[in-house]
C-alpha cells in the first residue's frame, strides 16, 4: 500500500524514469533466464544422446500373429483384447481356441489358471 501511495505522488518525469529502470531490469533478467534455459537444454540433449532415455528395441517392429478367428480377424497378443476376442471369451471360448502357430503349441502346454485343492496343498508342502 505504501508503494502505491508513493507512485501516486511521483511526478511524470520520475514515473518515466522508473519505467525505464524497470524495462532495463526486465531485459537483464530475461537474458539470465535465456542463458539458464540454454544450459538446461544442452544438458537435456546431452543426456538424451548419451542413451539415458532408451526406447525399446522392439518398438515399431511388426509382431507375429498369435490369434486368428474364422472370419480372418487377427491379433498379435499385445495390448487390449480386440472386440471379437472379448465377445468370444464372454461366450465361454478360450483364448487357446484362437491360437495359431507357435502360440497354439504353447497354449496346449500351458495349464489352466485355476488350482485344485490338491494342487494348492502340494504347492504349500513344497514351500515348506
């Protein structure tokens, strides 16, 4: 509040001089900020080029099809289930029913996710 009162009592010449000083100070500080940003930018570009931010070697490479239905719809087994697989799973089909190639053999070997009571008891006995 005291500064507002001081500004109101200043003459026009004093206000113009104050505005010039403020503009000079802002220019000086913006130069400092630009220098700091350049230093940060060069640091970031060095860290990225040095390999600290690696991407997956598989990124952008095609993946073999693992699942296919009778209509010819395919899915590589990555990401969210496509609609046609979700609907089939709701109808009671298993993912192994759609497996093709090596995925079909792997699905045949893979045990079901459920454990029977005897299997649970065996795994507990092994853990002890």
